[in-house]
C-alpha cells in the first residue's frame, strides 16, 4: 500500500529547514540542491513544492501571517477597551518573531538581496504590513470614539507602533538574539501614553 504523504506538512517541513540553511549560509549562498539534500528529497521532488527560493519566502510570509491575522481579527472584534487588545497583538507579533528568528534573519537577508538587485520590495510582505496597519487604525479610531484614547493623529500613531515593531524585527534579523521583552516594554509605555489623560492602559490580569 503506497505511503500517504501530507503535502502541507511536507511543505512546512521544507520551509523550516530552508530557513535554518538560509540563516546559517545566507540566502544567496544556499542552493536548492543543498536544500533538497537537507530535506532528504530529490531536487525534482523539491520543485513540486517550490520552483525557486523566492517562492519559498512568498509562501512563508503567507503561511506565517494568515493564521496570525485571523487571530488578530478575533481579538479586535471583542467588546471592551482597545488598548489592551493592541497590547496583546503587538506582544504576540514580537514573541512569535522571536520564536521564528531563523525565518526573520533569512527574510532580512532576502530583502537585502532584492534591493541589491534593484528589485521592488516583495508585494506579499508589503500587503501583510498594510493589513496590520489598517487593523491598528480601525482599533485606534474606535478607542478615540469611545473616549478611551485621547485625540491623536490615527494614521501617524499606527505608523509609530509599526515602526517600533519593525525596528525590533530589523534588530532581530541583524543579531538573531534581540530580547523581545525590552521592545514590548517600550511599546507598552507608548500605548499607555495614548490613554485618556495619560492613564495607563488596562492590563490583562
């Protein structure tokens, strides 16, 4: 009886081993032949899942963010103060990035290579950043409307939150050992300052 292969799980396994290789040797210096050998499959079999290294990153960004954004939409839909919800979303992004630091390191190398080749920032990554920006803007507007958050420039405030998150991702990509707790404490202090009359944002017990 032929062995049943879970193709989704195999694809995820290839992803994880790819990013371990990319983090160790660099995006440009890792070949698909090396990846196939590490995965214990032939190169033609690897091509059934990914036609090139760029497709690996495109799929990875979609895979890692789809479930996250589904969770974040559920968080944002809950009734109650929005600042604790934003706090939870940001902390989740930071900690998941820490636990997936091989991917973040590899992604930073990949983006650098694309810029060296004078190519556009990958559309799949840009779309994910915009989705998070739109979600944060909506939550901030709700907080202002309810009186939880004082009057702020919503677009600029959302961008500042994203800038703090992206600064952590950049640091993690460079040194692969950035402590997530310090960044979270800085972002929490920023969020506390958004509360009406500067009152600290309600923390989840």
